[in-house]
């Protein structure tokens, strides 16, 4: 048995899909949902509103409180011969820890990366991490040392 194949030309295809007004289906004045189509003016207004809202949100997003910025600067504990210098490094921080080197003698400076997390500055020291706390009343940084917690004063 042979099956017949009907070739539909574009003219016949569009002729079958004409509306009552005689226009092709893609030239209707209303959308499928029955609403009038969006005009150029409406499209321009919508895009202008979208661009303005994106600009406003991006400007306001930069105005938030960056909690780790309170740690920026130079901190010192003269009784422990330790100095920390904390600087911004992109979204993270870089800590220069200057302290006494007991094994070789003299002073040693270590540069370590840090991240602000849960209200504390967390310094990656290699095998483990060290957390720095901030006391607002005294304006000091709290740091854990081998013999207990120490306070580092802000160097002005």
C-alpha cells in the first residue's frame, strides 16, 4: 500500500490560519491571552524602569556595613612584642603578623590571609585557624596566645 504525502506550501499554510479580519495569524492585533500587544512606548518605559531599578540596587548594595573593616589598621601588644597590620585584599583581608622569633632570634613577620566570618576575623595559619575578636568598648582586638588571650591596642 502506498501512502500519499501532501506538500503544504507556505501560501496554503498561512491561508488556513487566517483570522476573521483576513490577516495572517502572526499579524493579529491581540495576543493569545486577549491583551493588546506591547507598543514601543510601553517597551521603552519598561526597559527604562528596569535599568533605573538595577542602578539603584547596585548603588544601595555598596552602602552596606562591611563588618570586617573595623579590624583594618595597625594593632600592637607591646608587652608581648607583637604587632598586627591588617589590610583589605579584595573581599578578604591580609594580616602581617610581626612577632619575636624564639628559635632564630630577632623579629619575624608572617603574612597570612584572613576572612571575616560570623563577626570575627579568621586568620588561616596553615594547619589551623586563629580567630580575632573586637571589643567595641575598649577599641581593642582580642587574640589567642600560647599563654592565654591578649589585647592588642590600635596604633594611631
